[in-house]
């Protein structure tokens, strides 16, 4: 995929995200809900059209993660409202991301990445536990998977010092921010503009992860 096409698709993703936010702001919810899976389809297209070397597991795993994320988005639409299946779809998506980040690399322990993630997870568990009730174990397992995903990509970036993987690591951190805001808004207290920040961090996270597929492009060049 040419750089021009990549830039065009990135622009389309950003535009679609902004349009969705505008629809939501003006309470045009059916249109806003339509834009979310559409935006994810554009992000999937970026990864799909990126040429990679033969036998690239990284791209396949990332694509699988993006597709399951799209399934999760659809299941979480208000017209469907399947929260548990939606959360499970995202859990599977993160498992695929973990598989992608472990490809061809031996995992090393990195306290500098792991410690802040554990601290964040501990604080969030402390805040959420009183409100989770029957969903306690599912949410806790999901949270653990997301933190492991971010840790894995951080380790892979430290090993390679590759800027495309740094982009994926930033994406994983944005995922954590988005999920944290969603959890607080759903289980603790709703706050103004929560949806805006959740949407924007989520789409940026997925976009950065999709763009990181270029690390295995035959015409690879660093950012």
C-alpha cells in the first residue's frame, strides 16, 4: 500500500471519528452508532492492505484482533446491548494482539513497564470491585488481559527500538485509558464528556495498532 493511500485512509478514519462525535453531540444517536463500526472497517482496511513479508503472523494476528474488536463494537451497540458477549469479543481480540506481539521474540521481564501497569490495575480493581457484583470475574480477567497485552508490546518495542512498534505500544496505552474511562463511567460515576474521550482514545488505539503492521512491510521504512 502506498504512503498516499495510507494517509488517505488515516484521514478517513479521523474524519469518521469526528463525524461520529458530532452526531453524538447533537443527539443524532442512530447516525453516531452507524459510524462506529464504519470507522473500525476503515481501520481494518489499513491493516488488510498493508503488504507484509510472506508468512507474516504479526499481520494475521492483528487483523484477527481488529475483526473481533469490530464484533465487540457491534454487540455493544445500544440496539443490541449484549455487554457480556461484547466484552468477551474484546477479550479474544486482546489475546490475538498478545499473540502478535510475542511473534518471533522471547519475552523478557521489564519492571519499568510492568510496575506502572500493575499499579494502575491495582488502583482500578480497588475502585471497581464494590460495583462489579456478578460481573466481577469477567471484568477482572479482561482487565488482566489488557494489561498483559500492553506489557507484551512494550517489551517487544524495548527489544527492537522500532518506531512502528512504539506506535503500537502507545496504542495499547490508549486502550487502557479508554477502557478505564469506560469502566469508571459504567460502574462508578458518569462524568461529562466521558463518551468523547472514550471514543477518541479507542479509535486512536486501534488505528495505531493497525498502522504498526507496516513493521513487516517489504518496503519497510521507520517512521
